[in-house]
């Protein structure tokens, strides 16, 4: 799967809160880390699936739009950086969450994600719920 297709599928999984679709983008031993915000990493495709099922299933936040997406290629051919803003609504209150995804992709699968989300925006999402 190409980088644009992986990014599009990642966003589609977010929009539909599909942990199965998101997990399918990862290698069997993939790793999804959250360097900011104190969340533990998800290690392996199954843990990514169950972690996102729990996370997305427990929040009233609904992803409405992912906008201002810019994909940057690095000097390492496996690494891309995705800048984005995710617009969510919580109890009809819109909140924009700026973020960066640092993706390491090998053989068409994500092997490592570092998911940097604006912690003040995440705190607003949690407070609105």
C-alpha cells in the first residue's frame, strides 16, 4: 500500500471509529506510541485494535473532519510525517485537535507510529464530554 493510500485509510478509520480498519494498516508487531499525554503505547496489531476499540468506544467525541493535511517525506524512505487538524464534536461542541503523526512504513504496513496530539485540545475534548 502506498503512503497516500495508508494516510487516507488511517483517516477513514478515524472518521468511522473503526479500530479493525486502523489495525489492518499495521504490521503484526506494529507499535503505536503517544509521546504526549501519558497514554501507554499499543504493541502489536491486536493491542492496537483493542486499545482503539476501548478508546473510541468510551468517548462521546465524534470526528467530523480531518483537514489541513500535509505529508512530509524524510531523508529516511520509511518515515513520513503527517501534519493534520482533526475537528471533533463533543455534545455539539466543536473542538479542533492539531496533531502530527510520525509513521514508519515498511512493505506497505505501518511498523511504528508516534502520535503527537495537542494536549490542551485533548483536555478540552475530555472536559466537554
